[in-house]
C-alpha cells in the first residue's frame, strides 16, 4: 500500500517537474493523496507518565513547598536517567512530532482543497484541539 502512495506522489512530482501540471494542480493532487489516507492523520494519544516521573514531580513540588534547599540537578539525574523515564520521553517526543505534523498538514489540505473537504477535515482538527490545549492556542491558515 505504501509503495502505491509513493508511486502516486512520485508520478505527481515528475509531472510537475516536467511542467505537465501547474503548481496548483500539484498541490491539489498531493492534498487529495493525503486526505485519501486521512485515518493516519488522526490525533495520536500520548503515553501515560510512568510512576517514577510522577514521583519526581511530587518530590519537586514537596521540596519547593517546604522551601528546603536541595540539589535539583542531582534529583533530576536520578529520575531522568531511569530507562522507563527515557523511554517515556522518547515515545512522547515521537507522538508529539507526529501530532504537530498532522495538525499542520490537515490545515494545509483544508486550505488547498477548500470547502468541499471541510466536513472531512474539520472534525479531525477539532479533535486535536479538544485533546491537547497546545492546538487551541494557534490556528494555521
């Protein structure tokens, strides 16, 4: 399936490069390829915080509340070097990157394809905004 998509995009690029289609047609074709596979552009759920990270956050709050002096770097090293915390950060980063990219491309497809595709694209954009406050803060147009 991926090979077919790559071939379509490659053929579209070749047509554009050979001046067989305009830039507008090139963009419309690419947006249509993306919308055809719109399920892959849905919001991805972030992983749950591991207990060790929750304990770290609680420890930091407690230390600050008590206004105790403490070696923040030492405490951070103790927690952030744990394999389970590193794995969480990697997974979170990957999902955050995918979500940001998908959110951008949904807006791009909406702009390129116009009103005929709003019904298909708007619910996905709204899903991003309802599940992550970061996507409420900015609107890409």
